[in-house]
């Protein structure tokens, strides 16, 4: 009910606002023009705008009726009197009504087609995520079951070192499952019908630092350098989600770079945006993978899976979804000096300095 009321208020305000502005503009032009021939054209244009920017047919039809009566009452001699016998009056009414119905029909069809397109994209993303999840969950679960069975069936013959290694494998695979669940929860949060991204001003240095700490707990052997702006920088974002984006990108570099020993996080302030890039010194990204990195499944053009054990397609897809939800964008490329670079940017409000 609240949504319907809000929509009704919005469409009513658009209708009244457009007709009001058109009336004021026509009255101003009346001071400089000896004729009123331009007035019907202005109101036909007003009806077109109302029909275009409101939902349904009712507001355009109401605007056309109000415009015809208004033109007759305010701008037609004898002024401020209703005279339905004027020559051309029925034609003007029919023309405005036809404009409103035609534009409303086209607008409704366009919105329906856009809704169908968005639903198709959502279904495609859900399918990609399901395929990625089925692969990502099956592999660690198989490993966990195998390691646990090995301990239970061979506990009398296993040395403490081998048993400890199997327990460590179970822990690592369980941590990976936790990461998958976190990504799935993020996708549910972003793509739900009533989901909204709540942004607050966050300190960039703190978000990056927290992400690096989480990453190095799992990959202590990989060095991470953070190159941050010297000034104290706060950017509107959902801190938890953006931190997850950075963690996912760091893990992606570590798992798929193969020879990665150093990862750099470069954050720069650019006009109207914050740019964050994750660069590594690994083997880079296959050219066949670059076009489909963020689509939810990483399948090369040769038909080989990008990584049979650790498909990060779901992580990268989640990263893109999070960044898009923040009205930003993401891209990936290979560096000329070797390794890969995955960068994303977030919009930020420019501070007004010196009065501008």
C-alpha cells in the first residue's frame, strides 16, 4: 500500500509540475507574442512529457484533458471563460488525447521490455552462480569427507604428523566453504527484490587494512603492500561488502597467479571517484578468460576450466555485483611488466573547496 501511495504521489507531482511549468512559460511568452498559436503546441509537448515520465495511461489522459480545458480557459478569447464552441477545439482535444495514449503505450511497452531484460539477466546470473557453487562446494566437501574418513579408518596406523596434516586439510577446506557461504549471503543481500545498499562514509585505510589482515591469516607467505593516498580519505560505501571485494581479489591473485610472491593494493583519489587496484607479480590472466572473468564461471575459450580445484568465478561475480550496486565498475587486465591487475572504482562526492 505504501509503495502504491508513493507511486501515486510521484506521478501526480510530475503531472502537476509539468503542467504548472508549461502554464508559467506560456504566460511569460504571452507578454512578448501578439498571438497565442504557440500555446497549444507547448501543452501538447507538456502532455508528451507527462505521458513519458509517469506510469500507466491515466496521468497522460488527465494531463491532456486539463491542458485542453486550461488552454480554452486561460489562453483563448474570451479569456477566463469556458467556450466549447470554438473552432478547432474538438480537434485539439483529440490530438492531445492521441499523443498521451500513444506515448503512454510506447513508454509502457519500453518499461515492460526493460523489465524482461533485467529478469533475464538475473536468471542468467542465478544460473552462473548455481553452476559455480555446485563446483566450489562439491570439491571441498569431497576433500573433507575423504580426510575425515582417512582419520577414522586408519587412526591406529596413521602417524601424528599425517593425522595433523589431514586435520589441517579439513580446516582449510572448511574455511573455503565459509568464504563461499559469505559470498552467497552477499549475493542474496544485493539481488533480493527489496535489497538496498546502505552506504556510510568509511575510512579507506581501515577497510584496506582489515582486508589485508584477513588475507594474510590464510596466506602468510605472500607479501602485501598497500599504496594509499596521503590525505585522510573517507568514501561512501558499505564497508563490509567492499572489504569482501578486496579480500576476494587478493585471494584470486594468490590462487590463480601461481607464482605470486607480492601483491600491491593501489588506492587513488580521482575526480569524483575512488580507484582501487589489486596488482600481482604472477603469471597473469589468460586472454581467453579476460572477457568472462566477472560472469560467474571462468571457462576459457578452449573449453578448459580455469581452475578445476578453485574456481573463483563466484567470488569475482560477487565482486562485480557489489561494485555495481555501489554505482561503480570493475575491469581486469594483464600488466606490461608481468602479472595481473584487477581494478574497481567507487563514486564519491567531491569536497567543495574555495567556494567551488
